[in-house]
C-alpha cells in the first residue's frame, strides 16, 4: 500500500493524460531529460572550442576591430571627397592631393622633404604663371608687354594665391606636425599661398594641363578683371598715353571746393587739347585728380586701366 501511494503522488498529471497514463509517463520523462542533457553538452562543447585563454571568443573581438578599421577608412574617404568637391576636381591618385597639403613638419622620420608639398609648389607656380599669362593675353588685346607683366605679377603673388586658398577653405586642410597652437595657426596662414600652388601642381600631374587650366580659370578670372589694387597710377597712365599721341602733359584745374574746412570736397577737371575735359571729386586735390584721370582713361579707351 505504501509503494502504490508514492506512485500516485509523484505522477498525478501524467496519469490523467490518457488511458495508459503509466506508459505515457515512462516514455515522456526519459526523452525530455535526455534532450535537455544533450543540448547542454553540445552548448558547452561549442563554447569550450571557441573560447580563447582570456575567456573571450574571437568572434566577440574581431568584428569590433574590423568595424573600427572600416570607420577610419570611411572618414578618410569622406574627407577627401569633401576636399575634392571644394577644389572642383576629382583625383585619380588621391595621394597627390594629400602630398599637396602636407607640410614638411608633418613628415614622419625617414621620409624625404620631397614627400611634402614643396616639389608640387614649384610645379604649380609655373603652371599658374602659364595659364594666367594666356588668360591675360586674350582678355586684354590692347595691353602692351609692360602692362601684361604688371597684371601677371599681381595675380600670381603669394597673397593672391593665399586668397584663393582661403576661398576654397584650405586653411584647415593643411597637414602640420606637432607645433604649438599659436604657431600652428600662424604657420597655416603663412603657407597657404604655397599650398594653393601645390594643389595646382597636383591637379596638373593628375589630370594634365586642361584640368589645371580649368582650376585656375575658375578661381582667377574674376580677380583678373578686378585687381586687388590699382596696377598703375591713373595720372601716369594718362600722361604716357598723351605723350604717345604727341599731346602735351595733361593739365589739372580745381573747379570747385565745398564742405567744411576740416572735411573739404574738391572737384577737379583734367584738360587735353582736342578732348573734352573730364572731372573727378575727392577729399583732396590729388584724389580728385586721380578720379578725373580715370574718367578720361575709361572714356578714351586708354590701355593700362584696371578694367583693360
């Protein structure tokens, strides 16, 4: 009687599962236990096979490393693409562009100075001179060699190249070595003109003269027609032109003076035989004379003015 009571108490549910409750209990219990035991052993075996001595699985560590590498490359690619977009040229060999913006101070030990922007700057300087000379020759057909030379010197000077570099946002792209913050900023500004010429050299090597010419024309055409500063004093230009025509030296005369003593305004006229007078207004006689000379130069189509 005691044994029968134990059997009923242990398996009441399985006994109700069907008419053959006891048979069902015996067949279900062993199978469930064996399945769970088999799954646990299999899991432990896989874990022991893939774990390394430090307790971490290779799969858990290598994906993170690969992800970091891809992320770094992606950032570099994005930065290059953004720089190329600002420059307006896509490089076949991106290393040329990187060399063009790398200062000597950023080179690792053992690398030659030629791996910096310096050689490309040398090349770009001469390419720029050739392209701008061609632009000037066709844009100012009435200008003589002296005027063309003055215009060329103004357009290819370091300050002009630095202005172009700033307009393209190259200031923060310059690669420098470990220097102080203030020195870093000063150095970036001081080499901007060189970097601009180096970029021209890089474009020339990568895409040829046509690509370099396109780059220069995009960035120098407006500057060519609107110089940063007067190329020559307009009074000198007018006088030389008059002499070339066999005319006497232009005569300037004060027509009117207005305004208070501390802030006068002068109206001056310039006279040349056979030509209508031209007038100019300025805060001094000399300033008014320059304006008057510029008015006559523009009216008579004299070569040497800023607009050619």
